[in-house]
């Protein structure tokens, strides 16, 4: 099994200090699902009255745990909720065996926490096609329950890592009508052990008080411009899961129309999404792709996605090559509206191309100097309309090939 | 400038013996457009009465030469035709300057060959964003015209290479009503010099006699299952061009309904398409992706394309890893209809997965042994319907990153 020991050069300096979210408690334990010598299962328990919203992979081959979460996510049962996540085994593409494992874990968590089974959400990440040894998880549930604490979120972030090179967390506090609302979340993603996929799991908690429908609306909206706006290698996991829980414990009522709360939640989601990209396999550059002047919002996304997913653009950035020709190629192939002679391309503040040709002011040495930075902005203005979109990705390096090709499962 | 000297391990043993196509003559010359010490411009001249069909890149940022070909391709002018191609400069994204260069070359070819300008087709491949030094081409036209010969097709194939590691040619003869019809073609593609793109150019010639409309119908149909069914890195060039010319010199009349002729043309087109993949940047494996049991033809193509373009599948193949989990992921993300529990996956004859899980008969060592081959077949049966599709690609290796990231333009 491949282990990539090195921490991504794009990692934050350290794990952030996450505030406790009243009404949400956490614990993590070493269950030996696959790894040894590290915690690999986390449990979160949410107080009665909490609401949970979710967004899941659109993969047609999604895992049993994802299907189970989707069946439960629309419930308004006020009993509280539990989230149990294991690393090391994705329980994906494991046939009917996969569904029985999910049920076994959910029933055991329900019995142990005295929460109804339809309020137990589970996720699994790791190797696919192998049966989940769910007994190893259920054997640790009493231990997990007995160690629940509002201050253990960092442990939980550590426990859900697979080959993530760093644990991912983010938080934001916002003052609404003179009172503080807190949001804190953890994520995993973009590390890999063959034959895994880079599953992304995200769990965010807030003590704000709002209805499940309002929370779901907010989360679905913000997901489009955060987690759905990142790409490492264009491959979508069978297990991607985002759950956001609001405990209401702050007693501060908000809605999907509360600008302050929306902004704070957006900040936390974008921060975690960026951290996933910064842990992209083999990444050495963090890349923002900004498309403006598009004929429509969906055209802007199609262009941004074509650029962010282009192996030629991503290898050029890896090689610190201000190769605007490859950006032109990506725009041309995307299928969305573009006019060769109206578009302009900037690397950061350096105007590279305009009016269908290299910009008269452009000097190759300016582009080359800019590309040496660790954070790169590729900005394309299409000159057609007012719609815009932004996506984030990383470069494509020998490290990606090493992680994904050089090791046998 | 990066030069990859090594010949692809997937290259044919040698350039094939191409038959002369009566009514089509060729020459090639060293014009020094960018390269020195090699031929870099080819001219083909077709006798009066020849018809020409074409398929071009769908890129919204396509080059001036492509736009010019598209404007001329529907003409039924019986005057004959010329095709002039240069390597070293793509004349793409060169603003209005690009169009004047195309016109200058076409006018000069017209004057030199006494063919009407609307029967002169040009292509350019090489660096983008730099003005085409068209005077270097026009200065050699008399030389090109004076050396035209029906036996110079291999020279032409050499002259259109950029960083192709081998020249590409294919031919087929077919007996129709007791008389022989010949088809021969050349192609370039998949080599690269930063900041180029892997432009694909294909020129096929036949002495069959058929109308332009019939030829266009045939070429458009067959293009879907040959050149449109290959992918190296999902990036589409601004200059991709396929021209097929029929001189009629055999006096054998065929139509788009002539099975023998269709099969022969299909063979030549598929052969050249495969050669382009076999020269894919960094390729060490030739991969056929076969999707059967799909609900519709378009679903089959979407699945095949998702698998053939998946960096995770392509790196697994590079690593000789029978990683069927990544095939499941690609199917899941494609967006086309799939049922996890109905699909089966085979690597060659090795049944790997079925009924939503690893096949009971599957042994990892069988899969591992198969993946050591140079030609790999990934066969997915979706179990939903009767539609099928096949695509061809290559693996994704350190060689790809080296070619595209390790060199500065």
C-alpha cells in the first residue's frame, strides 16, 4: 500500500483552533478498520432539535452509506442525530453486503446513543470493493459514546483522513443581533491509496437556529460555489458527502436570507474546499480560474471547468510556463460560447492575450515571473456578457503520477 | 524547445508501403518555417474532377486555416484541388494576421498550380500565437510544384510531423466489380512542443469515383467511430483537420452505400486513428475501451469517453494495476445511465467485477498478469440495453508530464 508521508507544500501552517459548537459533541477512536496505530472512526452526536442538511455525490455508482444518508436526510425528526464515519474502507461497490454493513452500523449506533436509526448518518472512505469489517466499528461504539466532548473536533478531523497529507478544519463566528453564532467544520479529501478514489467528506456544525429546509437551501446554494467549484483530476468519488448540522443551541434564529450567516457559512465552506485542493495529489500550485464576461452563468462554469480540468493547462502551470495558448485551447474545446477575437487572458495582473492575439504589452519574462508563484490566478474575460464564475484547482505534476501509477494495490 | 527524440514503444515497425493513388501527386520541401534540417511543407495536387470532403475541429477558437477550409469544403468546382500543409507554426490565435497569411499562401498556391483559389486547402500545425512566416512557404512553391509525384506520399507524411515520434501512413485496396480501388492516407498527431497542442491532421486519398456529397456522408459517418473515438488527454486542438479526396481516376463508381468501399475506408481511417493514439504523449500502453449493454448509443459513448479520459483509470493502466474500482468511479461520474448492481467489468477475458461486486471467480494475479500486456482491453457491460461503443486511448505516464510540464517554451 502506498503511503505518501510528505505534507503538501500548500498545506496551512497548522490545524486551526476550532470553537466548540454547543449541542455538538465528538469523539474518535482506533478501531483498526484497515489502518493501525491511528484513530480511524469518529462519532458526532447532535442534541435534540438539531437539523441536518446534506449534499451527496451524483455518481450513479454511489456507495451504500451515501444511499442510506440520502434516504434519511429529508426527515424532520427532532430527536437529535448522530454522524459516524470510518476511514480505511469505503464500503463502495460491495453489492448487497454493503447495505447490510451500513444497517448494522446504524442500528448499533442507534442502540448505543438511544437515537432513532433514521437519525444516524454514516460515511465510509478508503479502499473500495472490499467488505466493510463493521464489527470492528460496532465494538468501539461504547468507547466512542463515553468519550464524547464538545472540544474533540480536531480528533475527528484526524480520524477521517485516508492519505490526506494534513487534517482539514475551518471556523467562523458571526455576530447577529448582538449575539454570537459559531460555525466550525472538518473535511477530508484528495489524498489517495490505490485502489481508492479521492473521496471528499465534509462535516460542518453550527449553533445557529434555523429550519431544516432553510439550512438545506443555504447549503445547496453555497455548495455550487464552493465544493462543486473545485477539481483535482475531474474524477468524482462514489462517496462524496457534505453534511451540515445546526444545533440551535445559540438560540439565535437565522434564515437562508440572513446575509451575515450566509457569508460566514460560505467562508467556512470555501475555506474547507480550498484545503481539499491544497491537498490535491501531487499539487505544488493552488490555481484560481476566473471566467468573466460570459454569455451566461452556465457558460462561465463550462469554460472554467474546461480550463481547470485541462491536463495541458495543469501541466503548463506545474512547469511554471505562462502557456496562454493552452488556455485558448481549453476555452475552444469547452463547447460554450466564445469568440476568439473578443477574449482576453490574464495571469494574475499580467495581460497576456487580447483581441485574438498575444497582447502588445505582454513580455514573456513578466508571465514567466508570475508563474513562479505558489498561488496562480488564470483570468479569462470572454467579452460576451456579464456572467462570471470561479473554480479552484491545482497543477498536474509527476507527484500525481507517482501517487496513482507507481504503486500497485 | 523540447524535443522528444525517442520513438514511441507503441510505434509500428516501419512506415507502410503506400500505393500510388492515380490523380493525386505529392511533394515536400524544407522551407524553414521553424524547423531546420528537415522537410516541413507538403503539397498535394488532385486532378480535375476530384472531390474533397472534410471534417474539422469543433473548437470555438479554431485557426484561420480551418475556418478557410470550412468556407471552401462544400464547393463542387471540378477544377481539381491542392492541399498545402506546413509544420512548425499553427497560425492559430494570431488575430487578423492569421487570415491574411492563409490568404497569401492560398493565392500563391493558386497562381503556381493554376487552380482556382477556392480549391486550395491549407493546414498549419506547430507553435500557436506566433505570426506565420508565410513568405518562407510561398518562396518554395515552384520547387514543390516541379517535384510533384504520385510516389511521394511518405515524404509528405514526414513533412507534416511536429513532435510525432513516427510518421503515420495506412492504405487499403479493395476489389469492386472486378476492379481495384485504392485508398491511402497520412496523419500527424499527439506529439507536442510546448506551447503547442497536439494537433491532428489527416489526409486520405482514393482513386474511387463518387460524388462530393456521398464522400462527405461517408467521411462524416466513419469519423465518429475512428478519429472522434480516440483521446489522448481530452484536449481538442484548434487546428484538427481531416480531408479525404477522391480523384475518380480508377473509373470505379462507388457510393456511401458500397459496403466494400466503406469497409476499406473505415479500415484506413481506424488504422491512422490508432497510430495517433500509439504516438500519444508518454504512451506505454494502447487501450481499447469497449462499452456494451448500454441503454442508448449516446450513453455508450459517454461512458466510454469517461473511462478513456479518466486520469485515475489511465494512471492505473500505466502502473499495470487491475484497478477496476477506478472504472466503476468513471462510469458513476459520467452522467449516463448505469446501475451499479447490473454492470460487469472485464480486463481482456478476465471477468473482474459483476453484480455490483468483485466477481467470485476473479483472482488478483489474473488481473495483474493481464495488465502487463502492451495492448489492454477494458470491457464494461452495463446490462441495461443493446447499445455499444468503442474508444481508444493510451495510458497516462510520467512521460506525459515530462513532455508537457518539464520544458519551458
